[in-house]
């Protein structure tokens, strides 16, 4: 019997379910989310900007994941109105992102955008956590039904200054910790024991009441693997599509010359190559992943990191288009090279975890995908941003070429 917590490929006898029109419409909020988060890294790039970007992206991704999993489990019983309300909540979070960035990074002192973001996040997460039917426990990602991480967010509404961000980080940290340590099966067992004990202590025989001795049963539910992988893949595609839009927008405001054309072509090749590695040669939007090899919870964690990295690459490419033939500043160069190295490093992790890589492939991916971008970030101080993007595109194309030529590893 297969483990229900494993991301598996659908059996031939199973009817493969695809994302509904309502779910596809709901996913469009990702476009606005990635565009808004670009404002955070589009300002002065430093550790504060990177930290704020990671914090806001994690909050957005956790909220989206809650509703994605609800639609996955509910299937034909998904309520469209619930998805639309969740979409509206995510929209409020996104609309406040530029204000949050200006308030925190620009030191404007106006904390109203932070309060709006916190309230929208709390309301969206609480509403999403109530989506499941009574008596159901999501085994694959139980944090979607747990609101413990929202307590620091609620407290942040009543404090001022940087303490808001500290409490936000604490809340996200609690959620991430719960993802790692909380088992859906353990929660199911504890809840069932609690209901059984409560039913036993409260049962009192009365002549006018009929007792059948029934104890409420808590059901564990798991994701639909095919639908799950499709939604994760669609998220990655949407992020890549928005990345292309950002590059086009930057090019539309730049001076037209052959250098700009070369940068645009290299940027498109790089993003298209990442699409090939993540979607065509990957699974659930994750490069080198194979279906049925890792738990759904692990796939979600890797998906969060991969999509965050891809969105970061888009900001870097837009910056290169804007700087023209000039060398990128140190932070911008490290953002581009570091993001691409992180993308390939995560690909190495998925390849090893899903047993789709042997030792030779793993070592070659580390050298070409991780070491080369990091060396360029370290040494290419006087190299133009355009040349740097061309080098990054060549690295991605080389990985695509090897993926096409190498036979998949079975097992």
C-alpha cells in the first residue's frame, strides 16, 4: 500500500483531475503578488530589503497554499465564493506591500500599511484554516489548519516601529517550525483520543435519551497527487511569466540598441530554460524531482524556496536591463548570481531526495550550477551586467542540454 503522504503520480485507473476555472482565476493573484514584491528588492538592496522580501513572500505563499490545499482536498465540493474571498484577502495583502516597503526601508514612519498587511494576513489565514469540513485533518500539511503562528501577528497590531517586523518574523518562524515538527497523523491520533475520552466522560444514561454509544470520528485527508503537482507547477509558470513581464517592462523604458536586444534574448533564454528544468524535466515545478519520491510536505517547502528564488532572479534581470552595459553594483551582482546558484542548489537537493541523480550527475550539477555562478559573483566585479546574464543563460542552457541527452534514472 502506498503512503498517502507521498507526492505520487496518478495511477492509470484513477481519473486525473485538473485545476478548475475558479482555481485558475484564483491563481492570477500570484501575478500581482510577484509584481508587488519586486518593489521591495527594487529599492536600495541590502540585508534589510532581503529580509523584508523573504518575510512578505513567506506570508503570501502560506496564505496561497492554505486555499490551494483546500481546493485540492474539496475537489468538486470547493466553494467558489470561499476562493474569491481568499483572493480578495490576498489582494489586500499585496496592495499594502509597496506601502510596507516604503515605511520600513524608507523610514517614513507611517505604520498604517504594516497594520493593513497584518490584519489582511490574519483574516485570510483564519478564514482559510476554516475551509475544511468539520472532523477533517489535513495529513500532508497540518499547519494550514493551525493558527498558532498568527498570535504574534495579532500582537503586532498594537505595537509600533520595528517590533512589528520582529513579531511577524516570530509568527512565520512558528509556522515553519510547525511544518517541520508537527505530524498530521499525530494530530489525528490526539484529536481522536480526545474526542473518545470526552465522549466517555460525558456519557450519562438517562431514561428519556437514547444512547447508541457512538464516538465522533476524525478523518484524515490527503492531497490529490495529480492536482497537487499541477497547482504547484502552475504557480511556478505564473511566477516565470510575471518575470518575463518585468523584463519587458524594463526594456520598454530603456534605450534601444544591440546591447539591449542581447540582454533581452539572454534574459528570455534564462527564464525559458528555468521553465524547462522546473516543468518539462521536473515535477510539481521542481527541477530534477520525480513523482512519488518525496512527501508532499517536503515538496511544498522546496516549492516555496524555488518560487522565491525565481522571483528574485526576475528583479535582477530587470536591474540589468536598466543598468545597460554598466557593471552591476556588488549587491545586484550577488543577487543575480546567488539566486541562480540557490536555484541549482535546490535542484541538487530535489535530485538527491527523489533519487533521480547519481553521484556523477550530482557533482556536475554542483560544479556547473552552483560553483560557476558563485565564482562569477565573486570575480566578475568589472564585467557588464549584460555579459553576466549571457553567462547565466549559458549555464541554464547547458543544464537543459544534459537533461535532454541523459537517460532518466529508474528506481
